[in-house]
């Protein structure tokens, strides 16, 4: 049973992960800037849901106080990362061997898979959520992003924008050498392999902005199968896939194997700025992946890239 947005709900739930922070870390300033930015740019009443550890919560409270002045108000709740990690432990155990760079303690891993198990962490009455990285800057109203839920195909559980680097071409190198596939290719109008699921190329997904239909996910029996060890084993073996980017590696595989579960949203909702791959063997094709035409809504300063404001 799918609920359409925003017809039946007027809640605008934002989720942020803010953990392992120290007072001097850049993450604390990114967090403050994003809260400030969202309060200024939003035409709808936002509810902030922030996943923290004890130390990070104190820093978050100070940063929030810092951006509240005049008659500005903010609605927020904190969720403990250790409790949250326990609720998604099974998912993290399945994913980390394939998608974490150096599998470590359970809670440092869990933070990169929160989006997959958020439906267990969020209050049961939350039907829709948007999980955001802290290194984002909204140039336009975040209501535009919430409106994307209305464009979801009925089967979609998640909404994601494309990854804008050749990282998945790189990871799929072995598979692509032996198979005629558009998986890992950049998106292009003349790149048509008609039998393919993504005939014009599929760059994979970036998880800096994740739209989640929590209600649909809770009601989905298929989803439990998708996150099972056997499905993840099958997909990673098929593509000889070894990643290091957490949940977005999983979404990228799902986008190729079970495309009905993910709604692709426009790159303007997650315009990544990291150019690391341009200087690491892909200068000739990097621009094809990186280009994003249109009126940008969200800038993403990933790999610590400074955001031009
Ligand atoms: N994060 C965190 N603590 C950390 C590292 C990351 O809470 O020590 C969270 C934070 O919300 C951050 C997100 O995880 O925005 C993803 O990390 P980041 O944006 O740095 O990754 P990138 O986009 O550069 O791949
Ligand atoms: Mn990021």
C-alpha cells in the first residue's frame, strides 16, 4: 500500500548522521552551515532527526544554538547511534564485507548503512524521510526535493541521483571486459544498447541525498529478500564487485538488478563536486560522467571539496 506525498502527510522529515565529531572538526561547521542554510531556504516546516553519539550531540546542540537568532525556531530530535546500529546490525553484517573499505567496529560501519534500515529507526508514524549528508548546500527550496516523492513509480522504495564520477566503471572493469553491458557507462543519448536495463548508460547512484518511502519499505517483503545475504552474495559475485562507498554501492547494484525499487532523481538534486577521479586515470572521460545540466538545487561538496556559494 503506497502513500503518496504530500497528499496524506504534512511532515517534512530530514535525517542527518552526525557522529565521531570533535569541536574542531570540519564536520561540525558543515553541520552548522547546513542547518542554517535549510532554515533559510525552506518554504515548508522541517523536522530534523539527528543520529548522534554522546559527544557529537553536545556539539550539535551548540551548533544549533549558534544559528538560532531573532525569532527563528527549529524542531529536532536526537537518536543514539549505538541503539540505531543495533537495530540494523543484520544489514550491516551482510553489507560490510563487500562495501566497506576496512570493516571495523559495528557502529563505525553502521553509519554508512543507516539509509537501508532507517525504517526501523524512525518513528513508525513517519512515512517519508530524506537522509542528507552534512556536506551539502541548498541553492533552492528543499520543498522541491520533497516534491520528487510525487514522481516515484509505484514500486520505488528509494529515490537517488546519479553518481557523477567513473568510480563504478572502475569497479566494474573486470565484468565490463567480458560482457556487453551499459552498466558503469556514462549516460548519453546516443549510447543505446537496446537490450539493456539502462540502454543509455548507468553511472550508479550517489547516496549524499536519499529519498526514502518508509511506509512502502515497511510493507515490502521483497526488500527483505534484497538485503539478504544470498542476494548480496549473488549480485557481488555476478559483477565481481568490491566497493568501498557503503550503501551507495548496494544501491548501484540494486539499480541494475532490481531497477523497479529505485527512482532515479535528476542530478540537480545532488550535484557532486569531487573531481578526484579526473586526476586518477580518467581525465579523458571524466567530464562525461561529471556533467550536470540544469538549474542546480543541491550542491554536494563530497571528498571535502569546497562548495562555491
Ligand atoms: N559522517 C559522520 N561522521 C564521520 C564521517 C561521516 O557522521 O566521521 C556522516 C556525515 O553525515 C557525512 C556522511 O556521513 O556527511 C558522509 O560522509 P561524507 O559526506 O564526508 O562523504 P563523501 O560525501 O565525501 O563521500
Ligand atoms: Mn557527502
